[in-house]
C-alpha cells in the first residue's frame, strides 16, 4: 500500500480514484496543506488509472503504454516537466501528425483522400448554429467518408453520430508538439503518486453526506469518514452508480451519462526482425473504410508494432478476443507489406478498456448538446464533495494533463473550503 500512513479510519480528505486526477490532487494538497490527513483509495491493483505501462515480454526495459501514450501539447503539459523532474526521459521524436514519418503513397488517390479529410475538418472548425453530431458534417456520397469516420473514432472513441461538434471545437490540448515518455506515461503517473498515502484494491460503495459534520465512506474495507471527499472515477462508473451518493446527486449522474467513455484499445505486436519494418513510421490500415486500425511501426525504434483500434471496431475486437485482434492487425499489415510479414509477428500485449473493472472505457466524449455538462460534472457539491478527471476539463478532456489540471483545481477549491470552514 504505497505511502499509506495507516492512521485509522478518520481523515481530512479521502480521494477516490488513483488515476492522473487523483494523484495530481493528492500531490497538490500535500504541497499546499501538509497539515491535512489524506488517503487515496484505488479499486485496482496499481496507481495510474488509464495510464498503464507494461514491459515487452523478453525485453522488460521496452515500455508499452496500454493507455495514454502521448504528451499532447507537450511544451505546456504539466507531465512533461514532472517526467524530467523525476528522472524519466522525454522523447521528442515528432508524432505522425506533427511531421513525423508516415507510410503512404503520394499519388492522386492519396492526395484526394487528404483533401477530403482536410475539407471535413475545416467544416467542423467553422460550424455555427445548433450543436449537432460529427456525422452531420459529412458530405453525402463522398468516397473518403470511410477514412474520415476512422479518424473520427480515433479522436473521440465513438462513431461520428454520437459525438458533439461543439465539444470537438472546444478541444485544445495546448501549444506545442506531442512527445512521449520513453519509460511510459503510466510509469510517470504511478511514480508521481508514490508519496501519496494510498490503499489499493479498495472499492467505494457509498458516500453518505446526510450529516453536516463528516462524510461517511462505505468501502470493501469497512467504513471511513472524512471532512471532504474528492471523486475522480470515470464517467461510466458514475453513470452506472457504481458509487451511490446518499442522498443522490442526480445532476452528477445525468451529466456523466451524457459524457460517456468512448473506446480505444491498443494491441502490441512483437517483431522478430526489427529491420522488417521502418522505424517510428505511421500507417493507416485501410484508406476507404471506417473499421480500420492505425499503426505505429517500431515506436521509439523498438521491435514492436503498436496497433490502435477505436469505436465500434474496438468493441467488436474486445468481444472476439485477442486472437481476433491479432488476426485483424496481421491482415492489415499483410495488405501493406505482403503475407510474409505474418511470420514476423507475435502477440506482446493488449488492452481491453471497456471490460476493465472500475473504468469501463478509454476517454470521454460529449453527446450532441452535452458539452456544457463538463462544468456541471466538475462543480463541487456543498463544498464537501469535489470532482475531477479528464471529463471535467472544458478543453483538455480525454488527456492525462487535462485530468491533472482538474485534480489540481479541485485540490485548491477543497483547500479553500477548509479555510472557510476550519
């Protein structure tokens, strides 16, 4: 139980959820109010939440990020400076969308696809009027709508029909390119959480805020009490009322339901001979259909392929299992490199975020008309129950640094409430 001081069942602050937001909030509270007793409760067996790094079988020094992997808006992303402060390596190899290497032909067909994609996103950027879904901005009959749909699922984790244009247009990860942490984003978040008093493997079942004095927290370890609670669990968990509020908080439950988690899963394929594929090169599995993967060949020069599936395709492959995901990726790679590439590939690691207990998906998107509910979700209740997480971020939702920023903001609000109510 990392950092757990074990001082009984009464705390000043209990933080529920050990992902980026919970860890950031705890560290901020430790810095500004070292007098407070803090306990972080995490249902899983590790800190990090949707930041999760595993080693490559047979080469454990190669880090594979099964969750978030890119330091988006890296120059102003808080995790960039934290990574360097704790001794990890920030790799500045350009991302494919920042000028990195792409595997594609420069022929008329490719140029036509790029033009259609560019025109679609320009229409999104300039959309005015009522909030609608991302599919409404497609040109009917455009031959490149399949590829546009694929890219849309990578962005939101959901099919275009489900996602809000207004929310898309509010997304702003901050200036700068996108970089990576060589040792893994999940390694970074969990390492940053080490000084936090935490208990792992603890489910919170109910938050009893009926009484003015302290809040009761019913857990699988028994009852705890706190002056304030910070909830950082995913929207899917809140919407399903996996944690019951007593009395209920219907505004939170309803906001969470309209800010559901999309799905993006990763599959890492080991490569027997690294020279079989170009290093740090990106490719799209198919250029004409929506149900396709996107692939980072030999990320950071390692002997692996990182396959990324999103939306309905990711759900289908999760249900069908790792062999189906492997076969799908191998087919798409063989389509580009020939059948012999199959002999090079082995299954190294795979995520299944929809089926992951206590999380249930990858990152939040807003249904049409629901973007403003991010603020509703983030608002404290009665200056005693606080909320944080990527879904609470107005512009940096779906990112680990958006989660970090909401955690810090909630910690500061919580500390201020203690100053008013000593």
